C-alpha cells in the first residue's frame, strides 16, 4: 500500500507564542521494499556461534540476575562480547523460568549482523514482539494483535493497512493538536518550576501524549469521555502487565524477581481498566475507521483492539519513552546547541509567514532533523528485537560468519548496532550535526529504531513500524515547539522502568 497525504490544518491558540503560527502538514507512508538481505559471509571465516546456555533452569536464572541486577543491561552484553571476543554469541534472555519456556537466543550486537532481523524471508516474527514470552491475549481482548503477527499470516496485511488508514485519517489534526497538547504541558511545567524550582516532565508528558493521540488520530477528547484524565495511568498499568517480565521497578531484587520475572501478573487484575479503554476506543473508532475495517475484511472487535493497542501500546508507550529521552539528550547538549536550534526553528517559521509545516521542517530545519535522528540512534525507545531463523543460514558480523540453524531465535540489542564504532565516529556521543549534509544522509541507513533502516519504509509485507513517519514527525514537532517557546532549559536525569526520568530545573522563555 502506498498512501501519501498532504493537507492544510488550522491555527491553534497562540496566546503563549511570540510567533503567529498556522500550520500545514504533508507526510507519506512509503512502500519501498526492504533491501537488506542475508549476505553470506564471503571472505570471512565461518564459525560456530560461541557461548553456551548453561544448565537448564540454572543457566537462564543466572543470566536473568546478571541482566537485571548484578551487571545491568549494557554491561551484561558488553562483558559477554569481551568473554567470547565476538559480537555474536549464545545467551539466555529474560524472563526465562517460569514465564518463557525457551529463553535461548543468539545475540547480534553489531551493525553488520543486526539487519538480518528485518529480512522477513530469513526470519519469522510470529509471537516475538516481546521476546521469548508472549503476554496473555486476554490483555488484548482475546486477539493476537498486529505486533505479534508475522507478515505471512493472513491478517497482517489488512491490519497494517488499517493502521495506515488511521494515521492518514488523522493527518489534518496532527500539527494543531500537537501544539495544543504540548502548550498545555509546557505551561504546567513552567508553573511547577516557578513554584517549586523544578518540574517532573514524565506525568505531564504522558497526559499530553495521550490527549494528543486521542484527539489527533481518533478525533475524541478523553477529557470529555468516561476516561477523563485517567487514560495514561490505565495504560501504564496495563503495559506493566505485559512488559513486567522485562522491567525492573527498583524493588529489592529477590522480591522483584520472584513477583515480576517468574510469574505472570494475572490479567484479571487489569480487566476493568482495559474495558474502560476499550469502551473509549469502541466509540472513537465508530465511523470511518470501522468502515475501513469492513472494506479490509477485519471484524469490528478485532479492529478496535488493534487500534487500542497501536495507540496505547505502540504510540503512547513509544512516546512515553522517546520524549523524555529527547529532552535528556537535548538538555545535555547544552546552551550552544539550544541557541542554534532556537535560531533555526524561529527563522524557518518566520520565513514561512509564521507557519509550521512539514515542508518547512523538511527544507528549513536540518539541525532539528539531525538531533531527532541522533536521539533515536543513541537510545532507540524499543531496543530489543527478535526473529526465528526460517532456515539454516550464515549471519555475518564485521569479523566472521556464523552458522545459524533453522528454528533458532536471533536477538538484537539495538543500541549496540546503532552505536557501532565501526560505523559511527564518536559513537557514544550526542553529535547534534551528525545527520546533516551528504555524509549525514549516508549514515541514515544505520538508524534502525523503526525495525528497519531509516531510508526504508513500512509496508504490509514487512515488520517495520507502521508509525515510522508519524514518529519522526511528532519528534520534530516536539523540538520545534520546545524551541519556539524557550531559548534554553536545564534538566536533571534519573532512570525509570521505561526509559529516563527527567526533571526540568529551568525553562528560559524565548527572548528573540
Ligand atoms: C516512539 C514511538 C515508536 C517506536 C519507538 C516504535 C518502534 C517500533 C518497533 C521497534 C517495532 C518492531 C517491533 C518488532 O517487531 O520487533 C514496531 C512495530 C510496530 N509499530 Fe511502532 N513504534 C513507535 C510508534 C508507533 C506508532 C505511532 C504506531 C502507530 C500506528 C506504531 C505501530 C506499530 C505497529 C503496528 C508495529 C508492528 C508492525 C508490523 O507488524 O508490521 N508504532 N514499532
């Protein structure tokens, strides 16, 4: 499916702004085929995959403790790269016993081997969205939703087309609703900073993201529905029931491991919350979205639960991690980068008659585009991807080819591919200009946050994120809104179960 959309939008309330702004948006969902392929190792030695899984039960639990508690995620992988002298090795991935029946995977931790996970002719993606376990379908209305389907399954293409329709249907509202929701967030952060000297970015960001998504994509204001302002907390709890086995909440390790990583939290405890969300989505989807579902041969209930998942899990969950991450990297980049961003954003918008449009961002904001890609490169919000080898094959790292057997599960920890020093100079550093110019363009194919190279797009036949263009757009809009309003800002950073926890300690309003 190729769908291109382009339209004008309305002027949002501008009392808070220094610039008069009306907005337009144009964006596209492309249908280019994936070009990544299984490249058999040519001049490289062909090796057996190093590493072992240890004793049943004991090995996976040892690895789980190392992953969560004794080493931590990054060191867990780094220490094994050193031990095996290889970026490809065997390891158990959490959760393991008693949740996943088989935690054994082959880790791919470099930019050369990772892209095999995008090749749907080489790997099967069925039921691997959350890794080596699958949350109960009673958390998703009894359906296996799109994220868990392999493209070879008959419902994958119609459901993905339905999501393309959802995104395209909401296109007129994206820019004004984004501005409205985030203006409200920034106002409340400012009052908190004025009152208490600091403001927690997370809760307000959650509310702004959910309000924006519901109003832009579904045309419904949660505040005027039975949900009120409860959406974000209902979703966060529901997500915990699905991702708990992969998270740490900061509880004492033995207790946390027993409750969160060894048993599934009973879905019944979250059923009433989920039903409140489902009611909202049932009403919101009625009309064009369910008519499109009819055309695609998708039942109304299956459509509703898929749209709920795409908006609440994929979109809200993604933005809940991505935006604090963006603020963190931008905050750390410091005043000089802030000044350059403010200048770029404001002059491009002014030159366009005060209007923010996709064209203005595309053509007049190279630094905005670059910082967004750089944040997505350094900290891809969904860092782990899995795929089951469809056949015997050789997967190539920079140094060797590795024999993989049909049925083995391949696992990529994406930050190690997108911080690969053999691809990126000063790979661990945030370089604001990294993706500017010809050399920057060349590097885009190594930005993989969407489960595919940034130079390619989602199609009904692949597993690349259906919301790829949307996510890049809202991230750019976030930076635009931030620097239309502020000259600079300061932050403190902590960690949270999902991504970073950011506290704003100063917000300097625009002076030019
Ligand atoms: C920051 C935001 C987001 C991030 C980081 C993100 C990331 C990803 C990743 C990594 C995958 C592949 C997972 C895998 O198969 O291993 C994926 C798939 C998917 N994403 Fe996103 N996503 C985001 C937002 C969205 C949005 C806004 C939508 C809206 C519709 C969306 C819909 C989907 C769907 C439906 C899939 C499954 C695609 C398929 O089965 O072909 N995502 N996303």
